[in-house]
C-alpha cells in the first residue's frame, strides 16, 4: 500500500505543476489513461488476495474520484482565465461614439409608433389599456374563449406549445386572454384595449411567427352591433386620417363572438401600391363581433344576462403596412438600419 501512496502523491504533484490545459490532459492520461499508471495497478489486483483487493480497490477508486474532481476544477479555472484574457484583448471602448451613424437622427420603430397611435385613438374613445402575459395556459388562450377541443387553432402546427409538466402552456395566439382576465374581475362596465405580442407557427411575406395585435372589448347594458359598427368606423377614419372611407362588414365566424364580421376598407391598387379610401377594391383590416354568451359564462361574469358587449382585433403590422406603404411584413423584424431610417418616425411626428 506504501507504493500506492507514493503513486498518489506523485499524481497530485504533477497535477499541481500543470499550468495549462495541455499539461492537465497529459497528467490525466499519464495516470488514468487506458494504459495509465493507476489503471495499470487496477489491472494487477487480480493477483492479490480478496481482502487486499477490497482494501486497495476501494482506496484506488476513492483517489481516482478525488483526483478527477480536482483536475476538473483546475481545468475550469484555467479555461475561465483564458476567456478573461481573450475578452481583455478584444475589449471595445463602448463609450466612444459610432462613426458611421454618429450624426443620424434616432428613429421610432414603425411598430412602436403605430401601437402608440392606436392607443391614443382608443384612449380618446373612452377605452383604457390593459396588459397580460405572453405565456398563457390552455384555459385563457382557448377554453374561456369558446374554442373547442378539435379547433384547428389548437393544433401543434398553428400554436407554440411549451414543455411544462403541470399544465398546458402556450405562447398566446392572440391578446384575447387579457379580456377574460378583465371579465373575471367582475367589474362592469368594461371598456378596454390590449396591445401586445402574439405568436403563431407561420412565416411568409404576410405572416411572421411573432407579430403584434391590438384587441378591444366593450361590455355594458344595451350594447348592440350598431354601437360596434359606429365604433369601428370612427376608429378607422381617425387612424387612416381619411374621413370619407367606405367600410364593408362581411359576415364571418369567430368562436368567441356571435354574430361576427370581418371589416374591409375600400382601396385602389396601382403598380403594386395600395391607395386607401379610393377605388372599388377591398382590403381586410380587422375582425369584430358581439361577445359570445359562452364567453360570459366561462369567465363567470356576474349579471351576464343583463349585459352585452362587442370585441374587435387588429394586426398592428398590417395596419402600418396599409397606412405607410410598407411592402413586406418581414422587414419589421430584420433590424435593418437603412429600412428603419426610411420608414421610422421622428420623435416630433
């Protein structure tokens, strides 16, 4: 056993003297490689008595564990020192101004600008802003909104599901869950709008996996579809700054509203450009409808038999593209400074 102790001490000394990753690896191979000194001793245990094998084997395995643990810690320290040295050599003085863009005016991103513009109009029309989480459970995103179990929106190819053990969680596919949370507070009347990010498994010239929506909800006694129609018309005139707009309400289907409608705006398309408020063509801009009775029921809203309400939802990027002539939805998320300088907005706008 005395020889083994000497071997252990020699291994520790060699490891202490190894001051770089290459020497550490050589030390490991020297003692614990396939033909290393300690592994070779383990192979000779077969010639020893059972009592010696148990004692020596236990001691060898204990030392092996201690040695490799020490080796791993020393290796981690050296790797961290290498990274620190590399960062020190590559350090950039971020206090220095950028040369290329030093004198360029800071611009507001079109999405931020459009959300602020929509928020201003809706606030002036008597709605207050409400926000909610991007990650929702199955109840708020689907069930409470009267979306049945077999609805296509619940499928994996349409919705981002998160790997959670406790319950089903998704990246919200719309901002409608905010409306359910407000209704659960059981305080009426309700007049809210909810801007935010939403997520769906889709990507092309008119769709991105992440996009922005603004949805609104008005609940009170004697709310009718004519109120909804007036509200949408006034909002569109104010947002597009065209007061002779023609709007078309087409019957549609949404699980959470009944009746439901999609709203089109009249336009004229020439040479790939869309001119709003003129012409006889139509472009869809938003969806809306009267809140479905099942939504009132699932949100457990009190006096639900005495009230009614309408809801609407619009895509922020789509409205921005139509109003400001932006051709491709994907450009909003490419972090292209030239594009932002062209389509961005001044803080004075």
